[in-house]
């Protein structure tokens, strides 16, 4: 029986050592964002009145996100920015097999202006950015 | 004493030229207008102006106003009342004699011609009446007269007074080297103490000499003698040389000798000295007077900036300069005469500090810098880069209560801008100018400009400042 050359064994071993890391990292973060909306209210985990402009009279702005699949328990963040200034960083937990979650902010007069919400994983990788305005 | 020495030592060559030129102009005024009524009034005005300055310095408010009014009015009076006198002085001389000559060869030649002509006519007993105007205007005194405008020559004078010539009875008026008028009728003297052998010519010559500062030469037809009328006096002149002297004296030609000539030279030197002292005094009071202190707010100007960099931030945009000088100079300062320039040629990207020194400030001559606030300026420079940023709509106003703006998209989503590196690295979003919600329909397309804030930002070539907004509204679920 002819054995493969030594260099091929070393190369194969090296590849095996490298691939599980990248594959693991891919399989470790397969959660997918399937819905991200801004809305005026959430009833029974269903976003109500999807919008991109909130009047301060509405008092609250919601950011609803749905993930599918969620293979394992994971952490995501909703980063709220007023213009480019961070305003709130809300930590949310996702549970398998799929999960919907939301965050909200209270609207005040000084919040009038353009906003954005960055939805990220715990490593800071951005899933999506939602932009909206708060008006009088 | 130290202050005086400091003032003298601080003189620049431009200041000396300044004083010299104005002194010379004053001296020329004296040379051209001396002996005239306008000059006498001008002297009076100068004294009044001096009195006004004294009144101001003593705080005599009403007196200074009154004198100021008189001086202002006097300037008009000189021009209006003495216009003919001024015109005569200027017309009688060529540009060279106005600017620098103190005597004129043409006048000397003309005098010689007149003397020879008069002498010949006297020998021939040919009656003649020749008027040599002084500095006063003859227009209102002399009547009639035929314009002649001929260059002076012995033959011309002899032919004018030739008995068969129709114009021989009147007077010829000679100005400079020109015969201006002939057959002019002069006013007759009313004096009754004249000798009986003096005829109408003598009476006319004396009449004009009484009324003006003109000199009139009479050649008697009967006796062939020469009489000169001047300053209300008639004087018989027998010698050619004496007649020449009288004419030279009258025309202000500097060939006088002896005491008279010395006296005139002294007067001229005194006038020159007065011009220099007066001008120097005025110059020092205007340019070196330090009676006024003023604070000016002056914008900073930046020069020699590297084109690859831009000014991001400055600690101040203006500085306050405390300036000292005479009231007249301080009041006449124009904004473009005071500049504070900072040289950015040696500055780097990032914070830079500049100290404002006298070298960085340009001031009009005679104004002294007493202080600068602030004296240190921080300037932050940045390297220009291009960056592409997402554009977000900046909605304002409000929709009707039952409507919501469900969707709004921007095209293009990204716009490239050019600006300072440090600033652009901090920027994450570009916003549109305010877009009002009030006028929206159910759905539609509108355009809006990208708001460039700060204004130093520029849209990169290839990007558009305008973005297209597509929107969709719908009824709110209650």
C-alpha cells in the first residue's frame, strides 16, 4: 500500500485545523434577521403602524426585529442614535428556534430630528440600519 | 525732548517726501498768487482755521462752530469772487512757470521788445497807450477792445499805434508775450491836479492805474516823452534802462538788484520756511498726534494655506486691535486699511497656535498699535479627503393625525463629499435639508438638497447635491 506523501498529510492536517474555526464561526452565527421595522406600537408581538416619522405626541417609538433561525441563545443590540450621537444601547436576548424582540424609546421635545437604529450582534456586526425622524 | 527725538527718528522717507511735496505746493501758491486779493483772503482764512483749532482745543464749542462755518464759506467765496483773478494767474503762465519757474525768459524778451518799441515811438512822437495788467482782473474796468491775440514784436506794436491804423487811439493790452486786445477804452481819471500838458491818454492811463494794479505806459504825441502810470501815480521815464527795470519789477521778474532784490529774496525765503514749518506742523498733528485711542474689531485673514488642507476650527474669527493716533487719522481709517494676516505656510494638520505680532498686522501710516486681544489664535487644520456617506431625510412639520409615513427612500443612498479628514472620520451620516411633511400627498416623489454642515464640506465631483425622495403614506390603524 502506497502512503500519501508527508507534505500532503501536513497540508491536510493544517486545513482541518483551520476550517473548523471558520466553519464554526459561520455556524456559530447563522442567526438571520428576517424583519426589522419601526412602528408606533406592538400588540401581541405584531408591529402596529409601521412608520418612518414619529410625532413626539406619540410618546414612544418602537423598533421591532424578528430572527429566524436562531440556532442557539444569542445576544443582539439595538443602538439608538440621535443624529450621530448614541442615545440608547438596548441588549436583547434571542432564543431558539426563532425569536422576535423589540426595544423602544420615549420621545421628548429635545429628541426632534433625524434618528437611526443599528441592529447588531454582540460582536458589533451590523444586521441592519433603520432610519427615522422625530417631529413636533 | 526724548519724545521729539523719537518723532524725528521715526520719520520714514515717505514722510519726508510727503512734507516736502506739500511745502512746495504751498510755496508755489505763494509765488503764483502773491499780491493778489485772493492770496490776502487765503491768508485770512488760514488764520481763521488756526483760531478754530485753538478754540477746539480750549473747548469753545460755539466759537469753533462759527469759525468753522466762516472757513467753509470762505472757500466758496475765494473760488466765486476771485475766479477771474485765479484764472488770470493761471492763464498768463505756461505749465512750467506754474510748476517751478520763478522768472520767465519770455517775459524778459517781451519787456525788451516793449522798451525798444516805446523808445522808438517816443523818438518818432507817435502816441501810444500800452497796458500791462497786474494780478487783478481788468474785465470790469476796461471797455470795448478788439481781441488781437498776437505774439509780441516791435513791428506789431509800432503798426498798432501808427496814426493811420484805425485802432491806434485805444490802448493795447499786453499779457506775457501776447498782445491780447487793442483799441481798448480805459476809465478816465477824475483828478483835477494834473498838468495841463497831459492829454486824454495820460488821464486814461492814470484812471486805470487808480482802479487796478495794472501798469500803463503812455507815449506823448506832442512832446514824445514816456510816462508810466502805476499805483495812482504818473512818472516820466527818460531812460530805456529805467523803463526796463520798472517793467521787470511790475512783472515779477527776479532781476532786481540791491535792497529791493534782497528784500524780495528774504520774503521768498521766509515764505519757503513758513511753508515747511506749517506743513511739518500740520503733518505731525495729523500723523503723529496721539489724542485718540480706538478699539477696532478686525477679521482674521489666513494666507498661504496648503490647498490640500482646510481650516476646520479657529479659536476666534476676529481680534480686537487697540489703535492710537490723531483723531483725524483714526476717523479716516477704512476697513481695508487694517488687516490681520496669519501665514499658514508652515502650519501642519491638527492644532496650530499663532501669536499675533505687529508684523502680522497692516495699519495705515501714523496709526500706532497699542494692543491685541486675544494675542494668540488657535487654528485647527485638516487634510482634505473624499468620503461616501449615507443620506438620511430630515423630516420636519407633521402629517395629518390619521396619516403615517410608512415608507420613504432616498436615491442615491450614498453621496460622496470632500472635507477635512478628522471631521469626516467622525461623520457617519449626511442629512438632507429640512423636508416639510405638511405638503405631502398620499405618495409621491420630491427632491431635496443635501445639507452641508459645516459649510466647508463640498460635494465631490461625480456626486449630486440633490437627492430624490420617494414616499408612501397610509391611514393609521387606530
